C-alpha cells in the first residue's frame, strides 16, 4: 500500500489541462507550446522572490473558476496518483484561495472537487482518496475561523483540517481560538509548520492547534527535544523534498534533514506538495530520496509504512 498524505489539489493540475484552460480564458496565446508553457509554470531553481510564485498561484486561481473545472481537476488528479502507483491519497485545498478571484461559493468548490474525486474512485475501485480542508493564514484569523466552521459543517466530507500559508507573519498561536471548535470536535489536524520558521512553530502547531501531523517540519532538526517528542507521540512529518529546496527551506536536496530525522525515529513521510509548479511526481520524490539523500530501500519502505499509519483516511466515514 502506498499512501500520499500531502498534495494540494488546487496546485496539482496537469500542465496540459492548465494550458488548455489558460488558452480558453485568453490568459495564454493559442500558439503557446506545452514545452514553453512548462518553462514558464514549473520552477526549476529555488525561488528568487515571492512574486514569481504568486504569479503562478494567480494563474491557478484564474482557471479554477467553475465547478466543472474543479470536477475535472480532481478527477484527473486521482487518476494521476493511481498512475504514480499511489493506492490512497489525501488531497487538500483551500476554499478561500480557490474562490478569491471568481467568487465561487465554498459549497460549489467542495461539490466540484468531491464529485470529480468520487467519479475517479468509481473508475479505480482499489484506490482510496479523501479531502483535507485548508484554512489559509494569509486571509487572516476571521477567514480561518470561517474555514473551521465550514469544515465542521461538512465534517463527513472531509478527512482532516490544515493551516497553510505565510508562517512568519501569521504564526500558529494567532489561530488558537479559530481552531478551538475543531479541536473540541476531535478533528484530525495537520498543520504546515517549521517550513519557513524555526522549531517553535512546530511546538505551537501541536500545543495551540492540536496538530497530529506536521506539513514539512524541516526545522525540527534544530531541536533535539522536539525530535524526541515527535517520535514518542508518533507525530508524523509530511516532508516534500523538492518543494523544500525550491522554497529555500533547505539549501539543497542533498542537505535535506529527512534521512537524519528518519534515523532519529521521527515518523517521516514523503510527498509532492504542489506538483504543478514543482514539476514532481511521488515516484520522482522517492527517487530523489534514494539517489540524492542516500535512503536505503528499507528506509523507503519505512516511510511508506509511516504514511499508512499516519493517514487520516482510516478515520473517514467512507
Ligand atoms: Zn503544502
């Protein structure tokens, strides 16, 4: 069984689909080639400035403009994951991010993504998939509180809740109140933390938001006590090597702390994060872990086993 825990559904579009949607909307010339478009959309070297990635996010927001498009994107993504050899995938999206430019209702967004996912699962009877609802830090505390409310209203349609976005300016502790109803309801919580900031962010995610898993958690390597805690409590790190390199969370993939964390007993998993802009697949990420970081086949199997154990899917009602 191969499980992927951390993949953003709203940043998982096939390049062919993204190009077609961009051309339909006049955002890209009719004569654009897929190769030229790939060069424009996929990051090949670490980010120089935030604007370069914001432009890419904007393009995604511009094309994800109708429930039918969301349905198609979710359908294709589940098929792509199956083709990558994944047998269960947790797909996350931020309703506030998707609706920002198009004014779609959050219900329409969930309906669109969910029906595409379900249609793909009907084609793939051995596959499992579930949705995680993301509250985006950058839209502020009130928006996060509304997202938590939306998550709770649709509790049976989501398998978990996440907080993502700018960690530096919007630390976890700001969202303690917003997340309280979810904690009280026993939500399965994963939090993006320790990607752009130090280990204190990971402690806060656990303490203030009730995180049972951490998105990235790269900076945990700086805090021995935290490593012990993560391994003792089986708090899994959803690591995304290429993403961590391209966003400068690590200097290079060779210097990624993933092997060290795994060998210290932390439940580490390997994931793609944003396949559209990072140009990765799950097998390509595993290859990087083997070839550039020196993970053994047994260690790779251990990462797969951690993902199975940490998956929220077993808690879903589907
Ligand atoms: Zn992420």
